[in-house]
C-alpha cells in the first residue's frame, strides 16, 4: 500500500551533500560511521531513515525476486492522464534531483521512486541485485500504476541506462523514451569515459564490504553516511568548473547497490542488451548539457543516439550534468512529450 502522507517541499528530507554517480563513469563513493536514526525533518538530520523505518515517507511495498521490500515512491498528477515513470541517476542515488519534473504532472501522471537498495528505499542483499531483478522491479511498478497501457520512460544518468535496459527487454510496454545524459549504453562507449572514482580496494569502503551478500541496517547506515564526506570531490568532474563543484541535491546514497551495479557493468557481457535498442520504434529524446563526460557532444560522438531509429536531441546550454534540470529544460521535455505523445 502507498502511504497517503505526501510531502511538501518544506518537509523533504534535507541534506547539504553532493553526489551524482554516473555509474561506470564516476562515482562508486564510499563508506560511513555509526549514526542514530532521526526524523528527516529534524535540523541537522544528515542521514534520513529508509522507507521501512519511516512510515511518514510516501512508500510502496513491492515484491521483486521473491522478496518484499519497501520503496520510497511518490506520484504526481491525475491517474487519468498518460503515465510517465522517471528514473533517478547515481546507481544508489535517489530522485530528489528529478523533482523539477513535477511540472510534467500538469498533463501526465508522474511516478518516481528510489530503486531497491537506493536512496530512501529499503536496502537489499547482493543476491537480489541484478539486471533481471531491476527489470522485474519496473514491471511490478507498472502493474500497480499502468497495467493496461504503455508508459513513457524518463531516465537520468545511470537511470537512462536502466530505462534503455527496460526498453530492450520490453519495447512493447513503452511508448516514448527520454534519456537525460544517460550513462554509456555500450561497452565501447564506456571505454571513452573519464573515470573519477575512489578505489573500492582502499579506505573505509573495503573494510565494511567484506560481507559479500548481506549488510545489516547499521552497516548500511555507516557506509551511506561516509558517502557524504567524499561526494563533492568524487563528482567534481560532472560540473562545468571541477575546481568549484556545486551542491547536488540528494537525500541519501545507497553505496552498496552502487558498488554491486558497477561490478555488474564491468562483468563480461555487461552490455549485451544494447544491440536490441534499434528495435524500439518509438520516439526518443536525448537531453544533454555542455559540460562533463556525458555532455551532449559525447552522446552524439559515441553513437548513443544512433542506437535508436527515431532520436532527437535537446541541448541545455551553459549547464553541466549536475545542474541541467532548469525550467527551460523541463519545459522542453514537456513540449516534446506533448508532440511525441506519452501514450498512444
């Protein structure tokens, strides 16, 4: 069941941290010290609790891979309008940066959530983290909100990778696709990315991840909290001026699922779905900025657009991967969806 407690912007969990994990690209950041669970609305609450421990969060109990977990999930708009799913970036990040997309709710029913193990959603063991289980998760959310209609997908950064993965397996379920500076959709493209990451073999991450299958809630609290300390430096290359990175809004980063997801991408055949993207006949919009490894020019040069038969490009001038959710960008996406048709 979805909690009826919806949050205003003033009630959102607050954090002054910065993070964007452009997956194979940039971030597999880090690890944390013990902390008590506090209300996310309390002043100075640096580590908000996850959805299974905070009934005030908008949430949905979902069964995936045979196990039920609590997702941090929110909906906007009327259920009578075309359905749009928005996928966050950062491997284990959350959807806070995507909140400007709420403007789409004027004409769409918008669903956004932190994927299992990410953001404010319940943490999961390594055995439940796989490409197949991620696709199963999206299917389960679709059965809840759009069982009989196609959906439009919006994916940002690594969320763009997830959206493309879903389209490759279920093209019949998707009407339109918006990829906002998606991570590399092929192994060839991934080799051209400049990696800015902290070695997982060093420091506090390795000492907390010796258990390969399951971490306790307190373990996750520790490693997620430490993420705050290193996030700004770890993601500096995702801004136009890496020497003066800005503040990227997020509530909490699920570093464990980020690390395991990166391992999956680096495994043999990690990109074996990408050749199927050309079979998707629906309209596709790429959104790209001027700065950073995933900028618009990189998307074009690496053939990301060419993987789809019908792809357009929306450029966001003067912005970077981490600050491209401007009002003009959101209006551009909204207008494109209106022309493309979110649901036929």
